[in-house]
């Protein structure tokens, strides 16, 4: 009887194009549901329309080449900046480290939380 091991035989590199809507999914899902237990969004100095949700405005800022800042909900002095390049890196890390949970179409708060943590820290720190 044949037996197979977990020996690596190849590394598959998968290319995925991220759209503006993908960035929106990550940001809205993360800010409105995923990261609230450990991070808040610093929007004190924003000049945004009052009717625009903070998560959507944060998405717009990233897509416009700006950064957004998050703070630790237990220590507001601790802050982290996120830009589009970091967010893309977070998606790549999530794809490589958590392949079972990398679909943006079927993602949930946990998916987006992991992507943002990986973007900011390079690893899962909270949860």
C-alpha cells in the first residue's frame, strides 16, 4: 500500500489581483467588525463629509496614497500607521500563513482582523 508523507514537493505561488472593492472589504470588515476588540481608528484630524462612514473614508485615504492610524484600545498612546502597501503585504502574509481563511468574497470579521494584524505587525498578536 502506498504511503505519502508531508515532504514538500513544490511551492505554488498564486497571484491575486486586489481591487478597490477588495481593499474596501478588508477595511470595512476589519474596522466595523474585526479589530474593535484591540484597535480603534484615529479619525480626530480627518476632514471628511459627516455622512461618510469612518471605515469607508479610511478606505478612500488608503486608495489615495494616504495612511490611517490605529490605536490600542487599552493604551491609546500606542499607535500604528497603515498604508496601502502594508495592507497588501498583510493580505499576502494571510494568504501564505492562513490559506484556509484568505477568501475576500467569503471573508468575515476574523479574516479581516488577521489581514490587518499581519499588515501592522507581520504576525497575529491579538486573539
